[in-house]
C-alpha cells in the first residue's frame, strides 16, 4: 500500500480509503447499508492488514449506526486508523438538528465521538453547503472543536469552487484553521471537477478525496453495452434513490470500460483496478474512497495501489474520457492560444 499526505498536512493516509457507508450493523437493511457487524469486523480487520489506514464515514449514514459499527469494528486498533466523518444533514425531526450552525456542529461532533468510541476525530468534514448559516459561524465552530482537541483536521465535501474559496478566504482573514481536503465525486466517467475545483485544489494545496470512483459500480466491468444489468448490483436497481448520486454518460462509459479492460490486461489488473489507478495518477489526489461488501471486493480495491499505469496509457485514457469544456473556460483556453 502506498501512503500520501492528507492535503496540506503532515498526516499520511493510504491512497486507498475504505468508505463504510455499506456498514449497517444487524438492524439496518436499506439499499446501501447491508453489511452486518460481524462482516464489518472482518472487512475492517482485513483492511488494516492490507495497509489501509484511512476510513471514511458520516453521521447521517444509517442515522449514525454506521459510525457505531465502524467504532466497534476498529476496537482496540483505533490507534492504527485515521477516521474521517462528516456533519451537515438532519439527524432527527428537531429543526435545529441539521445544517452547519454552531449548535448543530458541536452537538453532532460529540455524538459522533460517542458512536465511534474515540476521543478525537482525525478529519471532520462539512458534508455539503448550508446556505442558511454564515460560513464564519461554521468555521468558528470547527475551530472551537480543534482547539478543544476533539478534531485534528477539517475538510469540506460537495462544495462548489466559489464556496470552497470563500471558506478558505474567511479562514485566512480570521486566522482560523483551514480546510485541508475536499471530498468530491470523481471518476473516469465523470470529470466535472476538473474544470474549476481541481485547479483550485492545486493552487490552494487542498487534497482531493474521491468518492464513488467507479460511479456506483459502472466502471467495474459488470455493465456492458447491449447486456442486461447484473443481478444484485446497486446500479442495477434503477429505482433506487441512491442512483442519482452516480451520474455518468453510459454510452460513452461503455467505450471507456472496453479500453480499461484492454489496458488493464497488460498489467494483469481488472477494469476496476485500472479505473482507480487512473484516478490516482490525477493531480491533487490524496486518496480514493472505495466501498466493500466482501473481502474479495476489498482486496480488489486495495490492488489498485502499489503500481502505476504508464504515461502513455494515462494520456490515452485521458483522451477517450475527456469532458466537454464549459464556458467561459473554453473561451479562456482560446484566448491563451492567441
């Protein structure tokens, strides 16, 4: 396993992170959280043995149960792990039990600490933007958590470039701790963040945590043109609410899958491993978050680390998956050429 610095910090994390949204314990059975406590214990132990030291969760996953399951699964091996969790979304019907107010952030952090069974959270992230709360209030609350020792580092997730930059500017102005990471949807089939967010991250030294790097399983090779969707796969359930989180141009995606398979064979790697390794070659990436419902999936994901696609293969995959450049970026590119 290869380790990278977590954004602009001295903390090192495995370039493959285990996302535990699938951990549902023994009571939760929704379309995503199907892994029992016993299964989670085994997957977590094996992740540590494979060199994965970074685990990502959120308070809203299964109403907090996922955090509890992860805490129990790590047990006395907590000291070997870097834990990231998030705050933002409603945890009850209480009108103040949602958003990024000081009240909700402080309360949510304390609840996450209790569920995880830990004294501190390594990376505490705001899960999304909250237009109803001033960013200054949010950032001061996060600063308070750092000063109290309950949080080590802070990050954001699913923010636009202007929202991220505004937060960084406020932190700079008020001499507050800055976000060191941003967690974003990024895959070879969805490269939207390259237009503005990736250049921002490079400029401001933010580390990118990629979520859904296989677009909900599309880039595993299970989905093929003119073939039925595989049974039991999350993306196969076209009615599932979670599908909206994995947008991808499937017609273009089918062609990308074929090329991932062709190139992967040269390295004795799967479609999924090749797709993840391509992401690891992109700039500003700190880690790629992968889920696992079984030891087999876990080992396959871990196998995307510790090797590299050649420069030519990376450039070829860049070309066939190149996104359409939106305005005004294409105009600026044209201007630069002149």
